[in-house]
C-alpha cells in the first residue's frame, strides 16, 4: 500500500478511470467533431422554433396509447 497513487491536493487515492480497465480502447474523439454533414436539417433550421410548434399532447398520445 506504500506505492498507492494519492491525490496531491486531498491525499485521497486516485479513482479508477475507464482507461485503467481498458487501456487499449479506441479513441472516439473523432466522433465529437461537428460537421455540417451531421445536421440533416441545415444551418437555417431553428430547433427551438420547431419544438415550440409541436403538439406535445399528440406526441404523448402517439407513444402512450
């Protein structure tokens, strides 16, 4: 236990991260890039305006028979 990694600020032991359990995991950072190709509605589409125009009662009825 003498060689445990301790936090330099609190003195607590370090928690395990995903990379500790799976050190050879794929780097998925490329999936977080924003591309205009990823937006099927185009840049002029106003999501807030379209959401306000939704009939939420009809949406609920669709999924809750």
